[in-house]
C-alpha cells in the first residue's frame, strides 16, 4: 500500500473524527451526553482498531485488588450454587480466582478455604472413600453416580481415616451379592503400593510407572489417608503456567465472603487462619456504616489480607469504602440474571455506566474494580475490561459447570443444574439474608431480591475458561489493543471509540434471519 509504514499509520482528520464517523469517545458517551441515560453492556459496541499483532501477543492479565493480579481476570461469585472448593481450585489453576460463599457455618467455610490452599496439582485431596462395612451395592451406587470405579477404603469411610485397602473394577467385576461387605472383596492394605506424605508429583508419576497401578494412595506417618493420586489425573493435570498462586509458598489463591454483622469478625478470623488471600465484604448495597466499620476492623486486625468492598455503583459510594481502606471494589447492583433488586427496591444502575464511572473515580486512588454481574458472553467481559474493570465476577456464566455445587438433572431432555440468587427466599433461609439486612436486627418479613432457577450444563471449566480467555483476546485484538492495560489507557485518553446501539442494531448484532440454528460456544 502506498505510503504504508509499519511503525506509523495515517490518522483520519479531525473533521472526520468530530463527525462521529469513527464512533464517539467515552467522555462523549458517558459524560457529555444530553440524554441522562445509563447504559448496559448490550447498549454499547466498540469500534474496531488496527490489528498489528497476533493473538499470542495479547496480555489479558489485570489487577482485581491493589496486591492481586490475575492472568485470567475472572472471579467466581460467592454464591451457594457457584463457588465452593472445587470451583475455587479450578478457577485458580486456570488463572482466575474463586470466592467461597458464606451461606454455611463459619467453620465449614474455613474448611473450604483450607482445601484450596492445601491443593497440589494432580493430588486428589478429598477422594470419595468407602468403609469396610459398606456393601457392594454402596460401591456400585457410588460408581454409577460419580462415574469412576476406584475407591480407597478407610476406617470410618472418610479421608483422614486409617487406610485399609482399595477397590477397583477388578475387585467388583464378579461380585454378585449386593450385600457383600467391602472388606470381603477389597484389595487389602498389605497388597497396596502407597506413597508417603510429602512426595512430589514427579516422584509419584515414577512410582505409578514402575508399579503399573492406576491409583496411588498417599498416607501420613500414622498410615492415615491424606490424598490419592490417579495416573489419569497426572496425564490430564500438567503444569498450569497461568495458575493464580501466592508469592511466598506458591499455594493457590482463594477468596471468601463475609457479611457485616458482629459475628462476621469471628468468621473472618477463621478464614485468615485457614489462609484466605482476599475477603469480599458481601452486601447488596455496600455504602453503609456497617460495612465501613467491618472494613476498618479487617484492615486493622488482618493487614496482610486484601479486602474487596461493595457493592457500589456510584463514585460517592466508592469514596466512603476507599477511605475505609478497601483494596478493591465490587461494582454492580440489581443487574444479575437472578437478581430483582432494581425491580423490588427501585435502586441500582445499568452496569456499563456503573463500571465506567466507578472505575474512572477509583483509579485516582489506585483501587481496582471488579465488575460484578450482567455478564452473558465474552463480548460483555471485553466491554467490562474496556470500561475500566480489572476483572469480572460471574455467577450464571459459571453455574452449570462440572465444578459448581449441586447435581445435574434433566428437564425436557436438557441437562441442567440449579442456580439461585443469594436474595432468593431459598438462599435467605440458609443465611444469606445478612447480605440484604446488614445489622443484627431480626426481621419477621423477608423481602426477596432474587429468584431460583436452573442453567444449562456447560461442561468442565478446564474447557470453558480457555474459551472465555480466547474470546477476550479476540475482542481486544479487534479493538486494536494488545493488553487490558492498553485498552484502559486508551479509555482514559479518549482514544477508544464506542457507539450506542439501537434496539434494531442489537437485534442485527445477534443471530437472526434463520429458521433454526444450533449455537455451540466451543
């Protein structure tokens, strides 16, 4: 092309820019517009930029707090149908982080955190165990339900019990009596190859190769089962170069949520003792004296643990929490797929506007923002990052994966999992009411701010998170930005351009004009 330079591209003239032919600046969209409107992610579309780099050059890492940077800026929401230890472990292995929900006893929540911190890639630290008094029917039921066939046998039938044996397909294949005791057909402890606690994954792999076994129990000095290593898991669980780990002992990063009531101080203490890396103060409306007081307590008592405050949607709300000492802010109010706060309480804000305004303000204080809710696609994630968020918190996007709590069920031939808002009456009955009633007063009338429903099976996060990451990279590439840092620099310099989409434009931007279609994500 005549006049083309790889290092310098010709820019369009000022008259063309001013005409709107290249879209409009963030200031024009969010600050100078006369319409007094708030915008959702779907309302906005980003203008394309020049692509001068490959996908492999794009860096989507970003900070979600002053001290925590994630290689994948994804955070799983502290909801009881989204994040427990399995979700948190897999999120961290993939470069994100999980926030363990608080809709459980404080001791149980701390135990969930501890499971994440003790996790070693390739080590199964919570294997399903059987007791010697269980029956063949119990083994067959576990095999059918869990879709694997080998189970350690321990005293009491739990991890931490004395190892007595193991059963596999070889042991159960010819058992005809469903009432036969496990102890009568298991491979006994004396015939097992075991490893001692402290063995590395590399050493364990060598033991499995030599022994030609499929499972390797790991025991402590008292011969109590502490973990199980599976040859298939070693083959699947290679090193995860993007994993979110703390800098000191290389353990996986994990967060947990608490409320603002006095007893939540004791909950926070247990979480810190378990090794939590970030505490999320979980309130639907975060600008309260209750949250400010508990943030002050957390920063004074546990100064080495980051605190994310929220939820907020305006700079004035953010300022109060920033002055209280938060390390990060959670932005969003009433915009989740299962949230009815805006409908019930008449308070909230459209998410794109909330993320832009709070991120822009918080940047002055060096406080990152996590955009919480309203995410339905990789395009929404890209828009949230381009509007200033350091990461996105997702609920419905991650519910329905193999790693989320709960069991699958079928409805009309579709494989589903339960998903509910923490403001639903069902969740409130288990304790989440404190997210919506911040002091310790007793309320006789509960006002639901969420619903219960179901989401479709999404498979494993091991495939889903890489898909989300690749989608965000494509979005940044199309916008002409090599990193989250670059797109946000352009945001605040008014160099990136947007347009507002009409309802017809939004319809045109999706699948349309087909008699039928199948939408496969990956």
